[in-house]
C-alpha cells in the first residue's frame, strides 16, 4: 500500500494467480483485525453492508468509521464480489454435476426397463395381445424415453382454445 489512505490496484499487490482468491488472503499492510472484519463482512452474502455486519455480529456501531476506512483501503466490496462470483461458479458446477449424475441414473433405469420389456415381449403371444395392450406398451415406452431424454420439454405444444382432439384407440379394438 502507498501513502496512508491511498489504494493501489490489486494487480500490483498480488500476482495473477492470487487475484482469484483475494477473499481468503490478507492483503499486504492489512492488519489481522482488518482482515477479520473483512471476513465477517464477506460472509454476509449479497445484501452485505458494514452497518448490517456490525449489528449482526454485536459489534459497537462506533466501529463503523474504522470499518469503512478498512473497506475503502482494502477494497472489501471488490473482494467480496470476487468471492460471490466464486461461490456462484462452484454452486453451478455442483448443480451441473448432480444433473449429469441424475441423467446417467435415469438412462440406466431406461436401459433396464428396455431390457425387461424386451424379455417380456419375447414371451408374449401375439395372438393374445390386443390392440389396447400393444398401444399401451408403445405409448408408455415413448413417454418414458421422452421424459428421460428431455424431449418432453422440447416442442411442448400448448393447447389451442377449442382444439379438437381425435383418438383412434377404439379403432384398434377387436383387431
């Protein structure tokens, strides 16, 4: 840090690899007390403020002036924003990993279901399978496949007021 009260850019204080974690490292010339105050401020979340942080942690409001000075000298808002971005990225990464795992499990279930249906179809006597049963099997398989692959969310056709739906299920009876 330069003269008392002046602020140097982070890039001159830290090398590029450290810039990513400015929220967990004491800056040069930042006292342990100032860093501890920053850590309390940082953990407040998106709606953080010095006043709210003091109140939440039971710290005398007379400390506001020194905390405001620390915040300006050691760029609390900038460092806290970098922390918020990091947390958001990590959260998104975890959510994506969970979704990928869920899709894998669903695909494994679909493959198992396909195997079971395949075995069952081989044991069915086509002469005893009526049209309703065949259509039911086909419809359920298509719905499950669409659900797992996400095709059910694509091209979702919204019903039009007064639209006529025609069903041919009765036409297959007694075939």
